[in-house]
């Protein structure tokens, strides 16, 4: 099957074909997602979704490497983007290139990093090293402490203008796409209209060139309150737990395993034994 490439994304935006991106963190979730979506993101959301952290700040490059490798081993058809975790693109250009290059060596096609004008130097340095970069603006979860929580961004006129300015600077710096998270739909529409690179929205309304949701949110695997931009298509937690409880009941009743689900000595496999 033909792999998705970065030049395809811009063509699709021009043709009005909406991009579909979701997250995967291991080979199983990548195999579920890859035939369906255009882009797979190994998000630093792995921290809260899979690793039990309250936010994405504790996620390290070593943790991300582990998950990028697992997803890459599934050889996805979808474009594979690795998220740069907190402090992996802040310290120096050299450190940033080494971290991002490490993701590409592990099989990622591109990296994503949060932030606007402050991060332009790092974006340019990566693009100069042939490392494709996806930007990420708005409610950027690595800024949770500065934002004072997970709050919608860009609602005040000057914040909205700054976001548009950041978006255009990221495009000029060479980003091939831009995630817009937790901003008014009208602002995301304006960004989408005025940029040539595709925008990929999450809690950013329907006008974006594409949409992204965390896989475990889509599949109903995350417990607790969900933000309103999440649409769950299955109560996966309930579904899987019900299946597990049926197996547990079978074990407790002695109904698992059956003879067919067991190995037998050769001498017991006579004509009377169904196999
Ligand atoms: O880490 C993540 O899952 C993300 C997406 C929600 C865009 O950054
Ligand atoms: Na992320």
C-alpha cells in the first residue's frame, strides 16, 4: 500500500479533502489506526493516556523513543509524526536536533512541537536538517502552568491576533502543517483560510483542513470527564471490561479452558477424541 507523504497533505488541502489524524502509542493501536487515518501521531499525550501522569510535562525523550519505536515497528501506511516532549526542544539547537533526529532514526516521518514565535529558531534549525515539523498552537498542554489550567485560548482580540501571527510565522519557518487546539472555531477558520499549509483542529471547530482526536478518547477508553470536543464512537472501556468479566466468570465456573482449548498427550488423541 502506498504510504502517505508530506507533499500529499498540502495537495489534499488544496483539493478540499479533509485530513484525519489520531494518536497511537504502541504497535496494536498503530495497526488499528493506520489503515483508517492519514496521519498517526505518537503524542506526548501518552503521559496521561497510557502512563498515568496528570499532564504531559513528565514525558521524557526516552519515553517517547520507546513508543515511537513500537509504533514504527508496525510499519504504518499513515504518516508517522512524533511529538517532541517538554524540554526536548528548549535547551539548545543541538539538543533539539539530536532529539528530533532520534525520532526520525526510529522511523518517524516528522516531528511536532508546541509553541509559536518563541520556537521559530528551533523550527528553522530542524527544517534545515531535513526534519519536517508540524506546529501546534492554542491550548498547548505543555503550557498548562502558564495558562493556569486547560483553558480555551485566543478568545481575546489581541490573543487571537497573536495566534494568527504565530501561525504565519510557523508557516514561513517551514512547518508543513499546524495543529490548532482549544481555540474559537472562527479563529481557526481565519487561520485555515489565510494559510497555505493545512490546519488540523482539536477543539477548534469544523473549518480546519483536518481533525485530530486522541484515539483512546474516540474509543471511550479514558475514564472521567471529557472535554466537549471529544466524540466517543464506542464505550470501549465498558465493552472491553465486559469481555474480560465473561472470561473471569468462565474461569471461576470451571468453564474455561475446554478440551479443545487444551493440549493433550498423543496417546489420548485416539479416534474417540475430537480435535
Ligand atoms: O499529544 C497529543 O495527543 C496531541 C494531539 C492531541 C494534537 O498533541
Ligand atoms: Na501533544
